C-alpha cells in the first residue's frame, strides 16, 4: 500500500477551512479564456437546475445530465443540445439526479442516476442516508431502453468499455455515515456480470486502466465534510485489487487517464494553519499524477477551492472544472501540472461540475450558475485551445490582485469534526 502523507494520530478534529485568497491567486496562473468562448447556455428546468455530466454526442451536439428539482417529483434530467448549445430535447428519468453518462454510437447514452429517501436537496449530511441507484440505457430521443436498479447504493461514475460492457462505481450506504465502495460490470443489454465490494470508503470516480482493468478514486466517507482522506485503487479486469495508494488530507473527487500513462487526480488539499489553531486547515484546489504502479509522480495546488472534473485535451494538457470560492472556473494545466490558462467567472455564483474535451480540440463544461437571479443549469463551450506553454502571470491580469485580497477576507468556515 502506498501512502502519500502520514496521518496525524488523533481521535476527533474540529476543522477551520480557510477560504482560498491571495496566497493561491497570487501564486498560480489564471488567464482569461474569454476570447475562446464560443457559446454559453442556461437551462431552467425546475426550482433549481444543476448539470453534473456533459459529453459530446455524435459530433453534432452535446448530452447534459443532472437534475431539474421538482419537490415531490422525479428530477433526474437528461438534455440534448445542438452543436451551438441550443436545446433539442430534455427528459426526466425516474430518480433524483443523473450523475454520469456515456454517449453511445447509436446516438443514445448510458446514464447513472440515484434516488435517496426524503428530499435530496435538504440533506445536511449523509449520515444514515439510504436509497438506490439505476443504470439506464436510452435511445437518441432520451427514451429508456433498459434499466438496472442497484439497491442501497449511490452510483457516482460509469464508463463504457470498447466491447460494449458498462462499468459502474459508487458506494453502498451503511449506518452512521459509513460506506463501502463497489465496482460492477454490466453487459451491453444491462445484465450484471459481476460486482466487487471494497470495505470502507466512497468511490467517487472511475477510469479505465490501460491493460483491461479499472482505477477507482474515492474518499474515506460519503458527504462533503472537510478535511477528507482519500485513496486510489487499481484493479484487474475482474475487479480484484492490484494496489491502493492512500492520499492523506486530500479529497480525491476525480481520477482521469493521463495522456502519457498513469492517472490525473483532482479534488482539494487541506494544509494545517496553526496560526488559526491546532485543528485549522487551509483548503486548496489540488491535482496530482500517479503512475501505473500507484506511485505519486507530482502534485500541485491550482487556483480555486476544489477540482471536480478533469479531461485530457490532446496537444494541450488537461482541462479542469471546479469552483473558486463561490465562482465557477475552468483551468488548463500542462503535462507537469502547471497552470497555463484559465477562466474564473467572478460575476457568477455557481460551480462547474463536469468537463469534456471536444472533437474540434475545444472544451465544454457544465454545472450551475446564478447569473439570472436563480440557480440554473449552465454549460459553456470553448474553441480549440492553443498548445500548452507559459502564459501571463496573475499579477499581469487586471483585477487579480484585488480579487485575491477580497477573497482573503473570507476567513474561517467551521465544519463538522470527524473521527480519524
């Protein structure tokens, strides 16, 4: 077992999460991508709309998945757009939210969604939560062709294999906020082939390994409390464990194949801040690369609070989506993890939760924003990105020093202590 950092010996901890401010903004590059923006579009599908998944479909449009919240009704949302982001159709599937999708060659998709007991938006934490998930195969109009229900589970990611099988990852709810992770394989018709359960943790992300296996990235528990410890688990093609790398005081929310071999991870890093007290932490957006054997090649802080999605952009590096304070952001890093470009929408409250490279060399991202006074689903598309290389430093970008200083005013956010 590989261990990135040694965990302090303690029983409970009260965490003061320091919002990112001038320290990060002044030291990491972020240059506007505004001149490359081709379109952005909002989707108002309920009291609150959020888009957790995005993918190009067939080269002539995009699929978006998430939820359009409707109290007391199904909210799991699937949207199809044209190449310019204009909506062609939308449909609501049975459940609370679509969290992952994979477009298929016939124009349809396989989507993963979940439903929990009670009002899913009112959940303050995940203790004693229960529910179920489903994998749904749709046609090119969003109609269900087959579905497979997973009781007591929260699906978080899925991937389509070259031969047509569907791999699914997530966690199984247990009492007192605990969970076990799982990996399941379906055939192309939705029949379960096998399931492997891993004791403890909550799988958040799934990547296909280079040699007929899988790589899972996850945290030590469900929920969003900070700080978190994480892990990355490599398996063979039957789900049997090959290695595990532990990530101490890191939340690994996404694991994506690296163009040069290995895997790029993203989430948040938590660093001690003794001047605020013995149990205080600063929270920073974080990326890392691990090699095929599970060893950590490098790790970097990047602008923002959290990275929630990563995709490789050929010839450029990687597109990252996430949040900088209360603002959505996209950052571009090269193969060594250095930031070479970026866009932060300071005028929009919101978050970008998904990102995907496009066939034309560009990037599309989705999430939600408050630009129109209410929480709406939001997607933005950038044209082909320039080759990676050093860009302007943040000090050369108007407004960045001011933005950093203002962000630094947001000091301590008290969150729930945790057992270690």
